[in-house]
């Protein structure tokens, strides 16, 4: 039941009028919105983004990017707004850049690099020597030829991007899962032996001395047999002067493989060897608060390790994730921020409107409804964020000598000048997550047709 109130400051010449039924106001609002009438947004400004908040902590915050999505406007705007670093998801892999021996195709990778450079983003290189996405011709080579091909591949690719890549995953996933601590079988391992990793790093240093050279792997995120084996290799490399600058922890998590309790401890022990550590492919399957908590814990662990220089999530939006059914990323398929986004931003020390998913939040928007020669009606829509709210409050400011002469669907109070109205719910202000309500008011123009301005929406 819609109640109409007529409350205003003493000087507001309250008047009642019953010509406009609220349902008509709604209808007109929808029509006007459909006709492109601008609605003022009173949402509290996002004071920060993932990239800028991380930069405030001396870190980068990046994402994997696929070249074939760079034509999609919301993909690109989310990328450009939120992230300070990119990793080509597939475009720099061996099968993408050298599918035929010594014939290099950099088109898709160059597209990502060019976009990133245009926006001042850093670029991670991924990846030079990996058993997967490896063209058949490589696996067919005999040892001597394979060594030549590996070194040529590293050199050609790194020289193409010389000076443009902040960190390269030189060798990816060279260790076995499980308790053996052994190297994974691959053409490189099987034909060249353990020494292929060292050789790859030495070749990489010569090709682009400015790039940080990383070893990158998964299931090495906590202290376990696999990470112990990588640790021993890095320790040996540092002791013998083999050029290695960083270790990448992919950090693909789900309920079967959650964020380890000793995640920070593990990052720290590698950092203590004298290498940087980077979180390189972060994604965490799940949703809501539990996913948000895990994301927050990963970010906090990185911030607690001074040599943890940056975090990359493995994609912009759930819909393009390599495991999209697990909804593992920070933006959903509509590019809406998830509670996990809020948790990351908060852990990075940032603040913003976020998804509204973990804390009470709301947003407001204004549209003009019916207008007469001497007055117009306005409608403000109040929308709850990602969680339910039990109350809300916002302000509507009109330009004197305008006066608000009537209101409906809310309980107003007024500042002493009478031109700032604070509006709260009539009685129960409960709104479910994402649900909307609206209130309305009449502005007496007194010569001015100026649109009112809205303050931020405050939820409780
Ligand atoms: O598997 C997740 C990641 C594990 N660490 C290394 C990363 O490089 C790896 O990324 C994934 C990409 O996210 C996927 O997009 O690597 C996969 C391949 O191992 C990528 O999948 C491939 C599909 O298997 C191909 O069928 C497809 O043509 O992506 C290709 C390009 O869309």
C-alpha cells in the first residue's frame, strides 16, 4: 500500500496534489529511462580499484587476458579499470608463437601487449618451456636438435618482447604431483635430463637481461613434497649462480585443493632464498562469503611477504574462465563484482562501492517523472547491494528557490535551509539482496527546472 505524505520545512509551502498516481510515476520513469533520460547516480564512489589499491601496497594486480575477447566492451572496460598487469592466457605459448619450426607468429600476443602498453599496464610473459601446448614437431626431435630448438625458441620470443616483459615464466610445471618430488616426464626432461631447466634460465638471461626470470608451478602453494623439490632446485640455483629471480605460485584452488594453511609460510621460505614470489594464476572455485574469505586470505598472505611482488588472477570474468562452471573469479559473467572482489579490494587496503556483497550497501538513482509548468515529480530508486539490508538513507538536494512540496513512500527530514531532504524508509526498510524500492517527491520550480542531486546511499 502506497502512503503519500506531505511533509516539508515550514517554509516549503507543503501542498497536496493527487494528480499523479505512483504507478503512473513508475510507468513514466520507465518510459523516460527507455527514452534515454539520464538518471543521476548517487552511488558512493569507488575510491579505488584492484590495480591502484595494489599499487598503493607496492604490488601489481593483474589478470590473464585472451586476445579474442579484446573486442568485447565490458571485458575491456573491466580490464582497463581494474587491472595493472596482464598475462596472455595462451597467446605466448609455444604452439601459438612457433607452431612451425623457426616460423614465429606473434599476432595475438602482440595484440595483448599493445593493449596493455597503451594503458600503462605491466606484462607477464607466459610461458617459454612447458610440456603442454607444445607442437608435435618439438616432441619429435632428438636431443641435440631439441636443445637447439629450445634455446632458439626462448631467444626469439624473448628478443621479440625485449624490455617489455616484467617477468617471464621461463619453465612451467616441470615437477610431478604427489610425493615423489621427481621431475615430470616431458620431451625436455626425457631427452635433456635435469639440466634443461638450468639451460633454459641461462639462455633466457642472455636474451632479455631486464626481465625477471621465474619458475612457475601449481600444487606448490603449501609446504609439500612437490614444493620441497622446487625449493631444493631454487636453493641450488641460487647457490650456483644460475639466473633465477622469481617463483610463481599458480594458486588454482577449489574445495578439494583449498588455500593451504601454510600458504604464507611457504611463500616466505622461497622469498628467504633470495627470489621474488608471485601469485601467477589465482582462481578459487566457489561463491559468496567462503570464496571471498579464501581470496582475502591469499591477498593477505602476499602482503605479509615483502618479496611477494604481485598477484595475477586467471581471467577477468567467470564466463571465460578455463573452469567457468566453478565460478572461480572476481567478476561474474555479467562483469558484476562478486563478494570475492570486495574481499580482495579490502585486503589491499582499498575501498569502494564493490559488490555490496559482504557488507550492507545500497545505491540510488534519480529520474524525473511528470513535469508541469510550475513543478515536476522525481523518483529515486534505492537498490540493495549483494546482501540484504534492513534500512537505508539518502539525501535529495534541490536548488533554491526550488522547494520540495510533497513526498511519498518515505520519511523525510530537512536541513535548516529546507533544500536538503534526508529520506529514510517508511517503517520497515528491509530489502533483499539486489532488490529495489523507490520514493517520490514534487519539486516546486520557483523559476528553476534544475534536477535535484542525490547523496550517497547508506545502508544498515
Ligand atoms: O590449465 C590452467 C592453467 C594451468 N597453468 C598453466 C596455464 O597456462 C594454464 O592455462 C590454461 C588456459 O587457461 C586454457 O585456456 O591452459 C590451457 C591449456 O593447457 C588452456 O586451454 C586451452 C584449451 O585446452 C584449448 O583447447 C584451446 O584451444 O585453451 C586453448 C585456447 O582457447
